[in-house]
C-alpha cells in the first residue's frame, strides 16, 4: 500500500512539473551576454603588478579635469562643472599640485597643493566667491555630509558644497597607488566574481573580475576592510580597473576610483591610465581626470617650489585648523604686502 501511495505522489509530481514547465509556459527573455575572459592571474602576480609602481616617485601630466558637485544640486539633479585644462604634479608619499584653467571662461579656476602635511586651495572661480583655504591634510574636520550638506553657517561654503571636502590626498592615492604590504597586521585574499554593468556601447554586459581584498587587523584583533582592487579579465592584459578605499573606522566607502584606457608611455616600462575617476559620494564630489598620452611623465623632475602656494592674489583666507563655531573655518583678511603665512 505504501509503495502505491509513493507511486501516486510521483505521478502527480510529474504531471504538475509538466504543467508548470510545458512548452506553452516557457518564455525566453534576453539577458546581458557574458564577455569572454582571460585566464585568471595568480594572486602573487597581481600583487607584484601593484607593487611595481612603488619605484615611481613622481608623476606629471596635462589634460582635463571635470568636477561633479553632489551637494549643490536640486532634488535628484546634481551640478556638473565644465571641464578645465589641468596641470598635474605628484610626488610620493603625498605631495601634489593641480592647476585648473577653464577654457570656456579663459581663466584659472583653482590651484591646489599639498606638501604631505598641509594643504592649500586657491579658489579663483566664480569671481564673487574667491577664497584661499588651508589646513592639515589628515585632520578630521567637521565637514559637510550627504545627509545634511547645508550645515555651515557660512553661505559661501554652502555654495561650494562638496568642493569644501576636497583634499589633495584623495587625488594622490589615486595617481600613486600605495603598495600592498603583507605583514602581521595586513592580509590580502582574492575573489573571482562576475558583475553586470554597462558595456562600451552602453548595452548591459556581464564582466569577469579578479578582486583583491586588503584587510587590516585592528587593536581588538578584528579584521577591517581597507581596500578592494578590481582587475578586469575581459580586457587585454587584465588591467587594474578599480580601487575602492574604505574608512576602516566606519566601514563606509571613502573613494571609488576607476581606471581606463591604459597606455604605454616613453621612458617607462609600466602601463598608465589616461582616464582616472575619483568618486567620493560621501564627501559630495567626483573628479574625472583625462590625461594626454604624450604628456604623461613618470619620474618627472620637480623643483622645491612645485608644491608651494602663497596667497599672492590676496583672497579672503579660511584657516580650517582655527577654532570656529561652524564647519566653515575661520575667515581672515589676506596678508598685507610682503607678509607671508607659513
């Protein structure tokens, strides 16, 4: 009797499956195609690729820079500023200078420098909001945040939006990649993953990536995620496509850096990206850097004055290190003739 019952349930199940999955019920749908992928590269080889750039102490290039300001938009729209012509100079471990000139107004927009400890930012545009900001690179300022960007009592800084949160080290870490140092406190492991995303023709595709996770052990013995490095197996040579940098104290994504259009340049046996995008959504801005291939100079010679910026135009100064009642910093008058701030 038991065998008869089991047979009955078996036949009923078969009939139900046939009804559900019969040809009359099947509907074919389009899915993004899986792109062909290169053979996976060993973890040690991927680490060696990144560490090969450690020997490059300076970097120079010319190109364009575009800014997206997430905090100054309205509703679901944000502000995209027109691209400006940029001059870029970077030196390890954290010195940088970027000079931006907008072609549409034929005028300098910004000049930003850092010597690794202090940063200075001269904002030339718009003309009625010229400012000279300076402070300590890694100091934890009260900044404008995505949940409530209009937190400053200084209306000028509110209009600047996410640009107030811009720091030179955000660019330095993208152009001069930190090596992967494996020790008692830092470990690296990998993941092979596939991701659906827009392709080169904006059609959705599925791409294969090798991803390196960099984790650091904190004082409690717990592991904090520090970085994720993505290598695109669908592109020739499996280039580095993305670096995600995390705030290890909060776990939030700090920088989402993407690289594209890698080329070989003269006087270097290493490939270099001609497009670098630095997206810092939590800080309210995104930078897109497009380098001219012939202008890329790894190991460029720099002078002692390269990373020196003084308030020669006598803009109103905002010292972000000064005691203040708001996140605006303390404004002060520009220096008198012959006077310099150090």
